[in-house]
C-alpha cells in the first residue's frame, strides 16, 4: 500500500519551494518531487565561460518553435528551479498591473484579485526571502504594510554617480529590491560576499535568496517532509469521475512509481506545468487535465526585453551592479500614450561571457577588445509587458514533447522605452557613449528560447470558460488539484515575476492550510 501524503508538490522553484516551506511549517505531511538534483557546488558556478558560453546549468531539453524548429530553452532543473540562477531582483507588481491596462497592441487584462489582496503576501514573501530595498523611493510602487526587512543594497561608486546624475536630470531612480543575504553593516559575518558573478550564475556560497536556500533546505530535516530528487512527474491520474487526482506518476531512476496525496500542487514552471496537464489527458479530460476551457498552455508570456551595454570613457569597476532601477516610463507619459516598462541593471559584463557575442561586438566597437568593452560597460535591462494572447501557447505532440508558439506583442512600446533610455544616457554623462545590444543573459539564438520569465499558461480567474484555475489557484474542474507557479498570471506586468510567484505560493499555502484544518 503506497503511503499517502497530505500534499504532493511537483517542482521546488519559486512556487513549489515556497509552498513547501509554508505547508511544512503548518505541519502538513509533504512529498516534494523535483525532476532535477541539487545544483553542484563547484568553481564552475562562478565561471562565466562555464555558465554563459558552455551553458553548464541549462537543461538539455529540446523544445520546438512554431515552425517545428528545435531549440534549447533557458530552463534550469535543480532543487530551487530557476531561482538558482536568477538575478534575485524581487519586485512587486504595481497596483495598476492588477487592473486592466491599454497597450499599443491590445489589453492587458485585470486580475481577479487586486494589489490590496496581494499586499500582505508580498510583505510576507519579502520577509521570508530577506529582500533588501528602500520603500517609498520608487514613485510607482504600491503601499506597503511592512518595510523591507533589510536596508537597500548600496550602490558602488560608479552606480552611485549614475544614480545622482539621473536624479539631477529629473529622473526618479531607486534602489532595486535585491534578494541576497548581504549584511553591509557586518561584512565579516555576511553570508553574501558581494561578488560580480550573481545575476545568471548560481551562488557558490549559498548566499542568494533562492528557493532552495530559503524554501527547501530549512524544512528538509522535518519528519513531515520528504523530498525525492531526480523524480520527474510524467502524468497525473484521476478517479473515474475526473474530479480527483488519485495518482502522481513519477519516472525515477528509470522506474515508474505512483504516489498519492490528498492535494496535488503542480509547480513545474509555466511551460512544464502546462505540459504535465496536457499530457495527463484521459476520458474525462480529453483535451488535457482541467482543460475543458481549452486555456491550458495558452496566453504564454515572457516579457519583451532588451539587454544593453552602454560604454563610457570611464571604467566601470562595479562588482554587484543590480542595485539600480527606474520606473519613470513604466506607464504612459506626456510624450507616449502607452505603458513602456521598467529599466534596471543586469550583472556586470564580463569579457568571457561576451565571447559568444564577439562578431557583433567587433562590428560595433572595432577599436575595443572584449576586455575593454567589459571594463567600460554599464549594463542595463529594459523590459516591456507582452500581452496574453491565446495563439501564444504551449502544446505537446504525441510523444509529449513541448512546442512553443510565440509572436511578440507591444514591440513598439519597447522601442519607445529604448528611445527614452537613449535620452537618459545623455543626461548621465554618457553622451559620447557607444551602445550595443547583447543577449548573453538569454544565451539563445532563437528569441523564444529565452524563457526565463515564462508565465501565464494556466491562468486563474473567476470564469471557468476563460480560466483554468479559480482565485485560490485550484483547478475549476478538479477538486484537489492546484497550480502554484508563474502559470497563474493573467498578465505579466513589466517587472520580474519571482516575488509575485513567491507571494502567491504563501497565499495559496494559507488557503490549503485552512482547507485541511
Ligand atoms: C537567468 C535567470 C534570471 C532571472 N532573474 C530574475 C530576477 O532577477 N528576478 C525575478 O523575479 N525573476 C527572475 N527570473 C525568473 C524567476 O527565476 C522565475 O520567474 C521563477 O523561478 C519561476 O518560478 P516557478 O516556480 O514558476 O518555476 P521554477 O522556479 O523554474 O521551478 C520549477 C521547478 O519544477 C521542476 N520541474 C519541472 N518539471 C517537472 C516535473 N515534470 N516533475 C518534477 N519537477 C519538475 C523544475 O526542475 C524546477 O525546479 C530569472 C530566471 C532566470 C532563468
Ligand atoms: S553577490 Fe552574494 S548572493 Fe550573489 S553570487 Fe555573489 S555571494 Fe552569492
């Protein structure tokens, strides 16, 4: 007789790792199933060539684009999921992101819950993930019931100068919210050493607030928690009514195993969660589990992003660069009637990481070697909201492989954001700048493969005809099935999705706890 668990959680990333933490501490008997292993701790964690050129920590998955062309997606299968590699910029969505917003290519729909509904969970997530920030500095942010648990991470001198130049130019820069375990008041005892290999790299010293370090590790010793690694869930089985998941089918060490839980939470990431539901079709759910609405897999979003290295005459010796943000163009302005998005920093350029971009860089700046480019660059990330359109979708073929069909929306808004960014550079003493585009962060030659910010494929809502999940992220059509990762987003906003996934996992965890009480 198979052991029964209170809750089976599939995937240990931002959604699953946070949910596991919440439910374990509520005393629930949990089985955490993770297809990956622990990310190995090795010097390669902090080696740019290994991470960005060799793609050591990217999955070996093959997915297919709209034309059936194979590509390697930017996904990471480890305990902690994508957060093992993330930049740990932990932003809240803006209050307006929860309402309807008109964009150049259509409507970003309202969420069934408001910012006020999410606010307490944002605060709790910021406490749990030890976010560093400076509340009130960003004019677009919503109200907060609690201050950030840690002071903002300071700017290094070159960034401080840029911050001041921006402010002098009439902009409203702010200290970006960072999830790193840095104690600037007590550096000798700080877990984080403030290094230059953070955004996009794993943290060798476990000082990033990722879902493994914060969510999973602290609960592993508990008697009510079991985690199985290298355990890929391939199918969910239901009873004959189709209303209850009765079996979680796992492929482990080449064997098929089946587990049972009163509640099953799918937290495999937006693409893999859709894949699992689609591949779990049965007589009662012929189009895929919980897919009577035909919405599973649809409305895939991942941001329109542009990574830009701006070179100036002076060197930029910054190590931890991700300390600055600007939301002055997040919404419309007097010069442009649509929202444009967020500007923030990415990890500091590194010649080794730029190697893959060499032909482009040589064309752009023939007078510079890659070392010079990296030494002088200030590295930015521009991000515009893309829209949930039904044709942008995940499907699976008869062998269960993932097909990702995607066409961009709102590219005009990104172009406008870029124009504003160029004006900004003139204000911050980089008038004689060179600007170049680089995409080593995405490390993809097919844009659709840069799916770091994937969301939206199993959206929540109040209407079962247009959504898969109810407001508690429970499937409308199945009584014990939840999806608790970035899949539930009805729209993506223009800031990074991680904190919203974590806050939502705490919210849903609270609901599951009350339901099981
Ligand atoms: C390089 C990079 C930088 C980023 N930077 C930021 C940032 O600065 N700020 C931010 O907010 N966000 C950032 N993100 C995005 C952020 O990491 C994701 O939004 C977030 O981790 C998504 O959470 P999730 O729970 O949906 O999925 P994940 O965190 O990816 O977790 C999914 C988990 O499910 C597991 N899994 C998948 N399929 C199965 C299966 N069938 N069976 C069992 N387990 C399975 C996976 O191995 C993984 O562990 C970044 C992402 C990347 C890749
Ligand atoms: S900056 Fe801190 S958290 Fe980031 S990789 Fe370095 S030591 Fe780890």
